[in-house]
C-alpha cells in the first residue's frame, strides 16, 4: 500500500529542484544525514515543499512508516477504513 504510494511520487534530480527553488537551505537528507549532491535523485513529499529526501532513503522510510519523517503528516489513508457512525 505505502510502496504503491511511493511509486506515484516523482523522483527528480536535486540540481533541478535547486534550480526551481534557489533559496533552498537544506543540503542534507534528514533521514540518513548525508549530503544531497546535485546528481542525486530526491523525493519531495506533498506535505511541505521543503520536505525532500534521497529517493532511496524515502522509499525505505515509507516502507516502514507512512508518515513524513519531519512533520509526521500521514501520507496515505488506508482505503479499507470507514468512518464510524455513532447512534
């Protein structure tokens, strides 16, 4: 379920992300704490424009936890869940 969500996210080169957002401050992956080089593929999560990670780190993280590593925003709701109605 989460891996299918991951497959819908776009891998982009960090260089392209920096070109689109020249004011970006973060240069390290918040998951592995390693520097993100311009040639690395990154994933930018939909919860916040500044939440991006090495693509492989993000895939591994989402395989264990369906929330953003930084803000803990839930990235996918299980489709089987139905809201309960109280009588």
